[in-house]
């Protein structure tokens, strides 16, 4: 398995990009400056009609225990959920604050913009030497979780980004063949 690289460092970063499995995410969390930088990178996500649907909710330290409480309360007595937020030193819940009937920008586009914002955070985290993984699961869709995080029921949590320092580099990934995903259209 060979990692593809490119002479352009930005392109290389994209070619090599990969998630870090949660067990490899350890203390310390990004400091306040690094976190600021990562979240500023999210603000350049493409955004139809400047909706700025993005909400980044950071959860660190003991707040992760309280998020565990919220998860358990959401899914009664599923104690395994309590420790989920402890898998990394920092969680960024990335949410789209949805405006349902916008004349130009349907909800799907607001969610797409928010997804791209989340990926900008992941790319910036990696560039700054941190690892991250984007996770959702039933908790991301649960009304009780949304409410506890200060979101409206129509808002969407596009992901929980688990972020931390690297215990060791994330394993390399094989990627699909481009040709399986490419088509050239030249008319009907
Ligand atoms: C919207 C979204 C939700 C995801 N939710 C989960 C999840 O709940 N659990 C999981 O194992 N991976 C989830 N993933 C996938 C991982 O973030 C990651 O992309 C995957 O493990 C492949 O690793 P790679 O990014 O290095 O290719 C999700 C990805 C996206 C885009």
C-alpha cells in the first residue's frame, strides 16, 4: 500500500487524508489557538446565499461526562453510551441550523455546506498535527441530544468530530480506483 503524494502540499494533504480511529486519539486536545484556527477554516465552506447554517459546539474535559449523561438519558439505560464521548479529548458537534423554506437554498444544501465545514475542520486538524474521526450514529439524530446541545428539532447534527493528539499515525488506507467513479459525458 503506497500513499499517493503530490508536489503540491495542499494536494498531497488531500490525497493522503484519512481518519484516525478513536483509540488512537489521546491527550492533549488542540489548544485554544489551534481550535480557533480549525474552526476558522470551517467558515470558508461553500455556502449558497450566505446562509451560514453552521454551528460548532465544542465539548471538552468534564463536559464530555455530561454529554455521556445526555446520551444515556436519550437511550434509556444504554450504559455503553456513557463512555462514548470519552474516546477523544475534544469533540466538535457540527450542526446545521436549518431554515426549512428558504427560496434559494433548500435544507439539503444547508446540510451540504455544513458537511464541508466539518471536513475543513478535519483537514485543518490533520495539517496541525492532530487526528480526527467523523462519527454520527443514532445520538446525532436524537431529539433529546439536539435539545441538550441547544439545537432546534429541525436542525441537523451532521457529525461529532472526535479530535485529539495521535498515539501513533493513523494507518494508511487503500482508496478506490478513480475509474470506478468517473464518467465522461459528451451528450445524449
Ligand atoms: C456523515 C458521516 C457520518 C459518519 N458516521 C460514522 C459512524 O457513526 N461510525 C463510523 O465508524 N464511521 C462513520 N463515518 C465514517 C468515518 O468518519 C470515516 O470516514 C471512515 O471510517 C473511513 O475512514 P477514512 O476517512 O480514513 O477513509 C461517517 C462519515 C460521514 C461522512
